[in-house]
C-alpha cells in the first residue's frame, strides 16, 4: 500500500544540512496498522505530512498504490489525496461556523458529485464514526471527543483505503482516547490501512494486530509487530 524509499527531509542553514528525516525506508502493507512512535521533534509528523502529500521530501520516494505521490504535480496530488487518503489531524481542523454534516462533505468537493449524493456519503461516514446525531451542530457546540469523531467521519467520507492520524489523542482525555482507539479497531476490521503518529502511551494498549515503528532524531530505530 505504502512504500517509502531513501526518504530525506532537510533544510540548509549557513551551508549546513539540518535533517528532519534521514534515510527513511518503510513498507506498509494493505490493511496494516502502523504506529509511528517517537517524542515531539522526532520527525514522525513530518513523515506523515510527506506521506499525505502535504509536504515534499528533499529526496527519496513515497509510493502509494503504485503511484509516486512525491513526484505528482500539486493539482494531480490534490485529486489523488482526496480519493485515496483520509487524514485525522491533531487539532481536528473542522471549519467553525459550518455544521458537522457540511464539514464532512468538504473532501468530496474534488469529486464534483451532486449535493444529494454528497450528503448521503457524509451521513454514512458520520454513522460509521458514531456521530450522526450531531450532524447539525457546529464545532463550538461539540466536545473534544465529538470533534475527533467528526474528523474521523470527514477522513472516511471518500472511502479512502489509507487513513493517516497525526497525534489524534493529544487533545482528548483518557475516556475519549479509548473511544478513538475503538473507532480505529473498527476501521482496521474494515480493511483500512492505518498509519498513526503518536507519543501517547495509550497506544501500547491496542488489542488488535499492529506494528510499532520507532522514530528518533529523524531515523527509524526499530519496527516490531504487536
């Protein structure tokens, strides 16, 4: 599903290369759940952003479903991302003043489908995330856990096979973090490929098959199946 080859991300400061990611090689199989584990500043969020096509590598490749996304022009990349990748952000990134149903429909804009079809898909995604009863609420009327479930619905609405999560429990209490993990388990059972960047120890409690990949100072330290 995802192949990362010799990936580097660096910035030049006073003629010196400062590496954020250094020689990353990683393969993620279809339907696999991978936890990118590392402290803040380890490079895991940058890696997730490059996989999503939100950032470009300095060198190396990211291949998703056989497509070298790191080489795609921005216009084609946006369409590819809208169809193939769902993203759950740390801060939810819901549009304030817009109800949850309309927020969920946003990724479908690139598909240019009719309003009824878009609403049907959004409602189905909200049901999958167990938040359909809040469809007409705006983000300021939702709790942190409800916002996160809304973010999951938005990530699912285009039915992508790859779901990326960036520190998804950082703004949740333990109860809502456990609910989020329950949602991940459901997505895993549906055959979705999951890549989650986190340093939250609660992910050590996962009760379904997954792989832990440690990232430290921009390099992969170890990868173990759990």
